[in-house]
C-alpha cells in the first residue's frame, strides 16, 4: 500500500495496456515463449544448486517428472492461448476484409468497407453502443449496491429467514434466465417497465445479482468486523466508519463485482430482447441476426466494436484495482 | 491506514458497540438517525430497530429477488393453466402432459441434457487442467488477466462467430483442407451450423466456460499450492499425487459449485442453441421461446410448461449445490483456510 508499491503497480498496468494494444495472436504466442525462457532460467539455476546439495528439493523427490509436468503445463497453456486468441484475431481480419473468396487462405483485399457501412448507415449503431454502455454501468452500480448491503446482512447479522434469503440470492445462478424472462414479461407489462430501458436495467440486475452477491459475501466474510469495531471504539461515527474503514476494505471486491456485472449486462441477449421488446436496441440485439449470416465482415465489425467497448471498461477497472494495490481479483467461489 | 487521519469526535459510550445482545457483536446501526426522523408516537424500541436492520440492508436485493421469484412462480402457474391475462383460471395438468408425451418435446429435453452434461464435463476438466497449469507455471497477473478474465468477457454469441469463421463450410479449416487436397467443394465440409450432434454448441460452451471454471478455481488452487502443496512435497509426494490427494479435494466444492452454475447456464440458455442448433431436435429453451412467441398467445401455457420442466431439472442442481454448501460448512475446511488467510494479512 506504500507509494513505491503503487508506482510499480502503475507501471505494470501501463505495460499491460500497451501489450494489449500490440497483442495479436502471434504476438501473444511469442510473449508466451519469451515467458517460458524467462522462467526456465531460474529453474535450471535451481537444479545446479540442488546438485551441490545446498537446498532441499522444493516439490517432490522425482525431479525428472517435475520437469515433464512443467513442460506439459507450458504446452497446454500455449495451445489454450492459441485457441482463445486465434479466432478473435480471425474475426478482426474478417472485419477488415473486402473480398475473401472461398479457397484462398489469405484475404484478397483489405478495406474499411464494413466499418464505414456499419458506422455511417444512420446513427443507429453508435447510439446502440452508447445505450449498451449506459445500461451496463447502471446495472453494475445498482447490482453492487444491492449486493454489498445484502452481503452485510447475510454475513454480519443473525436474523429470521437468513438461510431463505441466502438461498434466494443464489437462485438466479441456477435457474436459467430464459425462464425468468418469459415469466416476468407479463408483470413488466403491467408495471409499465416492458419495452423501456429501466425495465431492461432491472432485469439485468436480477441476472447479475448472484454473481455480485457471491463475491461480496466472500469479501465481507474475509474482512470481518474487527477493523470496524476498532473504528467505533475509537469514536468514529457510523458514516466515518463506512467512509474510512468499510469502503476501503471492501473496495477490491466491489470493483470485481462491478466489472463482472457489467460484463454480464452487456453480453446479455435474451433478457434484453424479451424485456426491451424492439424498443431497446443494444449492441447484442443488433448484432445477433448478423452472427450466423453470410456477410461475415459486417458481423466482424459488430463483434470488434463490442469487444473494444468491453475491453475498455475492463481495463479501466483493472487500472483502478492496480492503483489500489490489489494484486488478485476476487474470484467467484472462495479464494 | 487512512482511518487514522480522520478526526473522530468521541461520543461517550454511545459510540461503543453494544455487546449485550446477539450471538456476535455487530456494529451498531444508524439508529440515532432513524429515531430522529420518526415522530415520537412511532418511535421503535432499540431492540426492534436492531432487529429491523438486516431486513433493511437486504431490501434492495429483495426487490430484485422478488422479481425473479415472481417470474419463476408466475411461469410455473401459467404452465398449470392459471393465466389471468388469458382469462384462464383452472388448474390443469394438460400442458405438462402434452409437453411430456409429445415425442418432439421429450427429445428436446434429452438433447438439452446431453448438451449440458457434455459441455459441463469438458469445461470442468479443461478448466481444472488450465488452472493447475497456470498455477504450476506460477504465471503472473498478466497471464491470468488475458488468459482467464479476458475470455470471460467475450459474450457467448460472439464465440459462435469465432466458431463459424473456423468451422463453417467456407471457414478457415475448410480452406486448409482444400489446400491439402482433401476436399474440393465447400459443401464437402460438414458444417458446424445445424449439426444434429450439436458439437458446435458444446464446443462454444467449452470455449467460453473453461475460463470461467479456471476463474473460480485458480485463486484457491494457488493458495493451496502455497500452503499445503509444499507440506505434501516435504512429506514426499510427487506433484501428480499432491494434485489428486491434496489440491483436488480442497478445491472440490468450488469446482462442483462452478460446474453446477455452468450446467444450469448451458441447460437453460437460448443464444448459442438458437444460432447453431439443428432444426430438429431443438434445445429446450429454444423450443420454449418458439412456443412463447407464436402468434397464438394461448401457446404460452405450453411454453411455460416447458419452462416448468427446466425449473424442475434445475431444482435438482440447486439441491446438489446446497448439499455441497452444507458439506463445506460442516467440514469447516474453508473457514479454517480462510481464517488462516485473514490472520496472515
């Protein structure tokens, strides 16, 4: 938490952003091999030490196996990274192609045709992009607010029906959103929420709540109450306690939950479609019909724009987390 | 800490946490404010106020959950033929019987189950291997960021496009095979679109859920590796043995919970199955939505009966989830690990 740590983290984040911008599929693969060499070096050095008998073996006694496991892990990671990034790069290439006739392995001509076509055909897509981000941010704020308070109730208080509430919080995880969306549509019509942006936001919040709540319950449990009690003993008012103790302690979890909720919201198609009707058009609802269509360049442009927006917000969250000195983001089920 | 910088006004014993009642000492609520707002006649006793706090805290989440539970119950009721907006008020099992006896529908249920089971198994196994591999390499934050968290942002329907660019009849793979002289026409390539075996759907979900499973297990696995892995190594276990006897049992509940979430998601989600699925058999959610949006609004009851079946199957998942949760708490392995964790910090 000291300033030196802060500076280093900031540097690392900057390096990460630069590498994201540069990273194409091959670039990532190269990074990977570079990392292998870099980490391979100390391992060899350690082996020499072992021969001299200066240090005990760190893991197990059969070092031959040890190296094989390591090699297998490296190979698996490389294959995995290729599988993850190759298709995404391919989509990027598709979005930039003009003509890519059938048997050619490489596209014939690159152009910005699809981009101009999508972005200049009315302000439709840009406004959809804006609406998507707005909904995403609203959803993450609301969900995190509800989840943080609910987590406090579930962890720090003993009350009647606590287990029922706990059960209800997990429920949207395990009962599909299609069921929820079809069932709630009638009620939303009656409340006047159907076909409105606020209706979509509420529905997205419901879908994102269990993710946020699971993270927040974990974080609240880990934080405990002793810091808050100290603050109160020292005479802090409840507002000061929340401002100077509770919030900083919970912040990493809050940001993780917020970014997860954002991702869930902007990637949602079915709930947006059903609650938003035709009125609320997000990137997802515009993109969907094009995904399985023949013009892959147009679909590619939609996907590239979508991923760019997602990545931007994701990196912003990462940057804030890094600045706070948080090394690890909270994962979902404990840890 | 920054708390020290703040200047607090010490307010006698009023600021101290109340230790008298309750099993665990909790922070005193903002009771003073509540009291001043209410008129004298409506003032609640301190005990009532204390009891009210958790419910107030839970209130925003409760509103959201109310919508969810209402949607679920409403759906189930409509499946039983109670749909006031259609003018139907009689309880009937017709729609469920119709859903379960029609051969097309029962095949849909089996198809969805098949997709969900295979996708979950594949994702769970590969996800565990991935997080073990990343832990083994001691990979840094950047690898985790781009290998695990970034793929999670890619929406499912985007993955469908990824798959199509590679596996469709004019995709990259077909072009490679043409180059090698194995096929001559795009139509020679078995397309991923609408394949009756649904391998495209399964592959899509595996692509997307492997990072999810890894995301859920990687932190735990890293901690276990740090703490118990070395102990096991000192006692003479090799790493495979350590993995199966120490790491995996300790990660078990996280893995099970993540897999159940994946299962329920795959079983009940619409997008991927709608884009890549065959016309027959349709996945259960696709079929339900198909019935739902038919012009004849009376078909909604049948759609809801299908949803009811989805809920019934998901309830099994819920029960397994809660058994896992219960076991986890009873064994207390995690609380132990966690308290160790907080002490270290």
